[in-house]
C-alpha cells in the first residue's frame, strides 16, 4: 500500500489540489443563472477540477531511464531471492 501511494503521490496531490480549486471556483465565482454546465453544481466543478489537476500533474512526472528501471528490477529480484 505504501509503495502504491509513493508511486502515485504526484497524481494524488494534483487530484486533491484540483478538486479543491474546482470547488473554490464554484463557491466564489460560480454561475448565478444555473445554465453553466461545469459551474452550476459543486460536484461538476469539483470533478472537473480534479481531472484537470490530474492532467496537469502529469506534466511534472519524471520519466524513468533504462538505468533506473534496471536498478528497480534488480532490487525487486534481490528482495525475492532473500525471501
């Protein structure tokens, strides 16, 4: 569980930040008439913000090189052999 959280930490942070930003946009700006598709309901603007936060967080993800992938695979094999 910890490794899953660590590997997706940036995406989770982006989703949470985007969801908060989406709700704050609804709360402070919103749509007075109720005809706006995204900002007429808090669930819509929060979900939209979460999706946008997830997409934007992907910009900052560091690509793994072959040497880093080899190190990870070697560490996993070493752990399996020790058990």
